């Protein structure tokens, strides 16, 4: 008799699991359709990443996994000669995301480097920011910087939705690359129906981005988006001018009003909005906002060569003051910059909480680098790196779709996951091997074949071309002529982190 009242809840759970299983199977079929050449090997390469026992240590070790039914030659051949419909795969990733709240869609954009310090024969390397180097002196490392766009969720969770990845080349303008990435993500989310009936999406950035220029470029592209990012405390802004010079002095009207220095409280006017909140992690939180502030732009850095008068890009400066920080660290003011379309309602409580959710993408970077092995392969060309990166995005999406389908294979020393929180990505991956047995695979079985003859005896390969790190000033050099250019520069220290 006690079973009767629980039957509707049990039926709902079963139906929810069935719907989640169908979404995962459809995604896997769509992923296989996006692989236009060497599709079977590429798909099984993703399977090997998901079912490997422990973190991925190297690329060739994946050929020993049961899920990869081909030889190691097919693995390297898939990365070297495979072909992926990147646009179709990106649309598939956007359609697989389900926004859980009714507010604006929240997307974090950040750069993560693929360090390649010894890859002297790989093209497209830049000076990427590294928080730690072995010699303790240098702050950059040669590598491939990638800009990722990840959808954010509310609540305490380490889950994000990787939507796009773009490599920043040595000759690329990082702000332009970011703006194009924002446009692509907005178009895909709009096509997926995720922006219907919602306010303008919020794109969140960390410090190091030229937020004023990003806001200007997105407005020039008629993108209805909100830009929210962190700014350093040494920045200076200006209020809107009154239109007339003081004391009736002759000359043209002023373009800039009063000075607003973030580091100098004496220059702060009365705030336009204030908010007080309590947080279990940060204690008492005080959020303050000033509207209509802009920077004084000069023709330097990204604005070099700008034609016409320098634009005025007004926005809102937000100050976040907390009572305490984790780890007994001394609390410091956190400054944010925000711009939005004219008809967007300003929600101060939403904005400061949205920026805190941006740190979830750091957990995603740690997962794809540590567990999924994004930066492990020692491949040579940037094209192979981009192919492998999109495979990692597809693997991460399958983990997200399977987070309610796998069993929690908890180790004896690990804590149980609370019933109101989803399992972590690492635990979902641990149980994906069992789930894969019940959902099948669209990849075809390998055809029987014998080993090839290999390289003919007596043949040699010429030395590979060596490339300098950063922007090229001279032609690439070969191993026999290792003359390095006298002047090389990176791709912008603030973005190649």
C-alpha cells in the first residue's frame, strides 16, 4: 500500500531519464554526421577520451582503449587527415544546451593556452601568459591560445556548456576575434530558440580585455548583447560633460566631464544605485553602480589607425565590496564594467552574481586539461590542434548530457553527492563506460587490414621548417639555417593568458 503514492514521482523520474537518454543518443548521432572524413576513427577517439581509466596521459595511449577499435596509425591519421563540419558541430552544441532560468542567457568568454614550449616546428605559436614557469622569471610560454565561450548556470556547480572555441593566431587582433566569436554564439543561440522571450544575453569577461572596444565593435555589428567584465583598479573614467565650458570660457564644448578614478574615492560622486546582500561565502556584500561613465580614448593599442573622431562609449561602473574572502585573504574592491542595449533593464543583483558564476569556467578548463587531456597531444600543425579541440568540446557535451544517467562510482574516501546537486564531471566520466554499453555507437566496425609496407628503405625526410614565436618579421627558417628574427612580438599580453 505504501507504493501507491510514490508511483507518480517514480514515473516522472523514469520519463526524465528516458528523455535524457534520447537527447544523448541524438547528440551522438548528430556528432557522427558532422565528421565528414575519417568519421569512424574521430568518433571512436572521442569515445576513448570518455571511457579512459583515469586522466588522458598521451594521445597514443588512447589507441589501447577498448572503445577505439583501430590501430594507432588510424588515430594519428584521423587528426591529420580528418574533416569536421565545425559550424554544424557548433550548432549541435548550442541545441544541446538547456537554459534553466528565465533570465538572460549568460556566456563566459575566456582564453586558455595550450602550452607548446618545445614545438619549434609548429606554426602559429604566440607568447601566452603562464602563471608559473620553472625558472621563476618568465611570465609567458610559447603556445596556442584558444578563446572559449561557455554557457553558465545558476547555483553551486562546476558544469558549463562549451559553445565555441577559436584559436588566436600571432597576427590576429584578439578583440576582433572575440567580437566575431560573440556574434557566432549569438546567432547559434538565436537559431536554437534560447534567446526567445529573454533579455539581451550577458557575455562575461575577466580582466585583460579591452571592454570599451569590445562594446563599441558589438554595437557597430548591431549585436543586442550585454558586456560585463572586470577592470583593473588603476582605470580612469569620466562623466558626461555638461555641454558648456566652465565660467563661459570660449572654445568648443567639452567632450569629457569630471574625472572618476577607481583608486581614488575622493573622485567618486554619489552612486546611482546601491545594493546590500549577505553571502555565506563572502559575508556582507555591498554593490554600488555609477551610470554614464566613459573612458578617454587615444589612438594607441587597438585604436591605432582609427579614422574619425574617437568615439564615446558610455557604460556603468560597478564596485563590489565584500566582508571577507576564502582563505583568510584581505578583501579588495572588485570593479566591473557593463554596457547593454538601450531598452535593457538594469538589474544590479543579477549582474554581480553573474560575474561570480564566471569562475565556473575555470573548473571546465581544469577538467579538459587534466582529465580529458586537451593539451596532452604533441601534434605539429594548428589545424590538427583545432580538430582535436572540437573533439574535446564534443566529449565535454556528452558528459553534460549524461550527468543524470550515470551511476556514482564513489571511491571509499570520497563524499557522497547531495541529492539536490548533480554529480561532478569527473564522476560522470567515471561511469560513462557502463552507460556507453547501453546506448550503442554509430561508428562502423573497422575493416580487416594488414600492416602497410612502411617507408621504403634508403629514403629520408628533409628537416622540418622552424617557426619563431609571435608575429613573424622574416620568412620561416629551416633546421640548416636557424637564423632568428631580430624583432618579434607577441599577440597582446592582456589576452594571451
